[in-house]
C-alpha cells in the first residue's frame, strides 16, 4: 500500500469522464488499498480514483461502519427529499460550498472481486456517495453548489 499524491482542485483532469473497470485484479486491489490509505492520511470521507490521477470508475468511502469500495457505481434510486449539505474535497486548493442533494440514495456497483453489490446511504453518507460518483462523470460539487466559500 502507498499514499498517493492528490490531484489539485484546479486540474482539468477533474472534468474528464472516468472509464469503466473491466479487470478485477491485483492492480485494482492496489488502487483501492492506496485510495483508502490516502483518504485515511488526509482524514477525508470519500475518494474517487481521479483524486489520485486515475481515470477509472472507482470510489472509496470511509463510513462509521467501515470502508465502502465501489467499482463502476451507478445510482439506482434517490429520494425526493432533498438536503442542503456543506461539501468540500480532499483535493488541494478546493473550496467548500453548499449543495442540494437527495437525502437518501441507493447505489449499484461491484466489489473488488467483481461481485454485484447495493449500498443505501442516508444523510451525510448519501451526499458523500453522490459527490464521489459525480467525480467519475467529470462533475465537481461547485458545478452544483448554491453557495461557494473560498
């Protein structure tokens, strides 16, 4: 495992769309482990692979119940109830801002071994999952923010 360098907030890489993962192998497992270790080092909650300069559809989230690893995640369901969430980023030079997000979300994805999984999150976890999945599509929270603080 290794701590990887983080992509700067202003890097154009954040606006690119990540590619699907097709190989569930040692390279993917190393990426997942490195993302988790990097996230723990910076005391963050979520990390999309683009944060460590890899354009693959991979997300790691640290939740109170442990580590959530999502490969090729897609949003299956969202609640109609919305919540105003203060968001930031582990990316250096990132601002903070308020975003309106669904209060509950269900995500379909694969685990590190290619097995299908479903994750449902509410509140802060829902916002974190949606925030990181947006990164995979080249969307930054500032693109959706109602208020940005530098």
